[in-house]
């Protein structure tokens, strides 16, 4: 539906920005469900990671950390193929916000998602998470290299 009309995409983006502001007020189940919804929208390319430009990844609240950890874990595990993960993480936006989004996502993956991988009980999921986390970080680094080449 986002590809049908650009206004739908913008409205959805505004809704999630409102959610990001009120993450501490959500019950954990609602936060988890919204994280999975956003993950699906990102992996189906309805939205891009640029939606996260309003998020402060340097000092998330505990509820925000839970939300974004669930988002990224689902975004890393759910797609069937690596190319979808690569494409989702390559879409960090354009313009001045691109570097901030890329750096914020990289920081969050390193501080919160990487340690959570070790806690995964299922060995197959843990291996898949490790591989996809490396892929996501390489993709984000490639975006950074593209930025340097453009400068």
C-alpha cells in the first residue's frame, strides 16, 4: 500500500515517529508487536531505515532498547535471503541525515544486538544472527565508504 501512494508512506512514517516518542509508555507486548510490524515494513521496502533519523541510539531508555533490539533481531532473522537483509540495511536514506542514521544503527547493533546474539538459545538462530549481523555491519560500512567516495 505504501507504493500505491506516497502519502501513505509519509503518514506511516509520522505514526512511527509518534511511537518512538512514547516508547516508555507502551507495555512490552505492544512495543514488541510494533517492532515486528516495523521490521516487516522495512524488509518489504515499504519504509527505509531513514525512518530512524529521529532516534537517539547513543542513550536509549530501557523500553526503547527493547523495542529496537526486537526490531533489528527480527529484521536480521525474518527475511528468507541475505540479499533482503543487505538491501534493507543499505537503505539508510539520503542527504545530511544519512550518516547519522548509519552511525546510530551501527552503534545500536554493536551495543545491544551483538550481546543479545550470545543469549540466543537456539544454535541455528544464533548462527544465522551472527552471519546476518556481520552482513548488516558490512553493508553499513559500505554505505560509509560510499559517503567518503562522494566527498
